[in-house]
C-alpha cells in the first residue's frame, strides 16, 4: 500500500509540472499581449478627461460625462470597473476606458443635430416633394439602421452623423475593449493553471514525504521486533 501511495505521489508531482508549464506559457503570452495593447494605446495617445475631483468629464462638463456613463450602463448594459478608470493614467488602455471612449463617440453622434441642405426640390418614391432649402435635423438617438432612407433629409443626415470615421473609431475601440477583456481572461486562466499545478505538486510531494516517513517507521519497527540470533 505504501509503495502504491508513493507512486501516486510521484505521478501527481509529474502532472503538476504540466500545469505549471501551461500556466507559465499562458502568462508569458498574456504579458506579450498586454505590452502590444499598451503600445497600441500609446501610439494613438487617446486620453479620457477628469476634473480635480477625479470625475470623468466630456468637453469639461461633469454632467455630460455622467450622461455618457449612464448611457453606457443603461443602454449598452456595460458595467464600468472603477479600478480601470485611473485619473493618474488617463490613457485609454483598459477595457472600461475603451468602452467609455466608444460610448463618448456614440453619445455625441446620437445627440447631434445635422444641418441638411437640399440644393433643389426632391421628390421621394412615395411622391412627397421636399423643397430645396436648409433643414435642422436632430439625430435623436437614431443608429445607422434607424433612419428612413426614403426621406432625402434623413438619408443625408444619416451620412453626416454616422460618418465612416465614427464607424471606424467605434470599431477600433471595440477591438481594444475585447482584446483587453481577453487578456484579463488569459491572466485568470494562467492563475488557474499555476494554482492547480501548485496544489497538485504539493499533494504529490506530500504523499512521497508521508510514505517515506511511514516506510522508515515500519522498517524501524521490524528491526525492533526481529528476534536476536542464538
């Protein structure tokens, strides 16, 4: 029995090395990814703004900053991690900061008012005639697909509000947010591998140590009980 337990301990110790190696490799790749994301963020040099009280502001306005955070939480369902919003490091380089910057662009786009100019009368497909002139069109929370393209004013306002630049920035920030979240998951996975490896190694080494002690005790007992030769 003692020999079997010792063998089991050795097997556990060997398996633990596999988990430890996997954890170390995962941690190495996560660090590579974090360094690349940091370089990407530094190259763009996009920063969030805070006031003296450490509150997030947009255009120097606390109320607008609060509205953006509420929009991000209530409409997009994203919970900002407070520890990822560092006023001492305003560079956008964490998942929450990427999402806040993305929400800032979307918020300003959704709440903008576009001045649409029709140089001449336009007749829509349903026969409605839109006179030439200048029109103030509030986006009023419309996303790209929510505009009525049959209306020439709305169709033009859509292109003016949701420009290619706005779409590209949101897409780029989304990639940054997903990348940051994936790296956090990778860090957790590395910790899991290393934790399992440490526990398994401790259990295996403990079995080997315990069986060695038991073997010594059994040997000493046999020597004590052995009859002396005549």
